[in-house]
């Protein structure tokens, strides 16, 4: 709309829900989809005075990894059925949390004192928390869920945890935020630029299908697979496979902005069932290795 002084203003025609796990729009529209296979839970808290891992351990190790500052990354301590994270925040505070397959979860640890005591049962974790002060904790009894729709031709969309969430291992939620933000920003810009509604609707539908594909692919990295991560040998195989898939299937096209090309997205969607089948086959493969190592007593041999 042009004003009398020549300025331009736009009518607010899009609604974007970024309300996190409150999921305001998803609840109002009945979009929530239960994830019944991946049954994951989490307890997490915040600590002051966590030791600097880069000052610990032998000089030979720090030299071999070229003095990479591990403290500035998320550190994963992996066990059968669960993993513990350390994430540095600001002002000397560190986030520490655990994500469990519920088959391995003890809900009694969801208080600050109980959680701190439980963490100290793990030798490497305890060494970092030796003089740490806990400053709070909370728990979530189920992490994973989906949505019936991410983006609508009716000019609304969901981003981040207001839409869907699989599992924090590998931090796929940040990937979804990047895609959702790019897709919605593109649709809004095209709409304000006067793109015809049929073309806009087609693009919204392709974006929607691709987001659903991405969430399903992510879920297949976790469903039933938490028992494998405590074995160095199986976790290393899974890590290498998942990393290769991640960069080849998802990262490279995103860095080239191909995720905004409808022809490319249609090609990816045509391969959906083959990709999901391959991920399922490898998940079965990893579980077979875990079963063999467990039965032979070799689960922790490395």
C-alpha cells in the first residue's frame, strides 16, 4: 500500500509460530503428532565451575588433536542407552544434560540434587564436575514429536520446536530451523512480491513435503538405536555413516541454496523411499552388530 508521502507499507498476511515447545498454533490447529517409537526423555541442569577439559589429560593427546578447543563444542559422553552432554554457555555457566531411551531412564533423577549425584557416578563426567556448583535442573519425560503440517498455503507456518522435534543427538533441530526459516522467508517474499497464488501454493506444498521427509529421515537415526551408542566400535561405525549421509544428502545442497529450487526438491522427494529404506537397513545392521557384541561379551572391548 502506498502512502500519501510515497512510503510503502505491507499488510501483515503471514503468521509464523516460533513459540517453542509451547506450540501455540500447533495446539490450536490440532497439528501435534505423537512419536510413539522413539521414546526419549531428558534431564538437564546448569553448573558453575565446571573444569576446563582442555587443561586436562596428557599433552600428547592435545598435540595430536592440534590443540582443538574441545570445551567450546558440545561434548558427548556415550553409554548404553543414554548420553550426557556438556555445553558451555556464558558467564562461566555450563549446561549438562542426559538424553535416555526410556528403557534406560530413571525418573527419580529429575531433581537438582539427585541429578548431580547421578552424574557423579560416571567417572569422566565426575572429573569435570569435581568442584562444580549446581544451580538448577529440570526434566522432560518425552522429547520427540511431529506435526501434521509445517507450512500452509493459508499463509501460516511453524519453526523450530513449535513444529517438530526428534532428538538432540547431532542437533538436527538447528537444521530444521534453518530450512523452515528459509522456506517461510522465501514464501513471504514471493507473496509480497506478487507471485500468483497457484505458484505460491505449489511451492508451499513442496516445501511441506520436504520438511516431512527430513523429519522422518532424522527419526530413523534414533529409533531403537540408543543401545548401540555405548559401544565404541558400533558408535564409530554409526557416526561415520551418519556423517557421510548428512554432508552428502543435506549439507552440500543447502550450502548451494538448492533447497530453494523446486526441481531439485522434487528430485529429492522422488528418492524418499529409497533413502528411508537405506537408513532403515543400516539401523538394522547396527543393531545386529550390537547384539553380537553383547552376546559375545565384546560390547566394551574397545
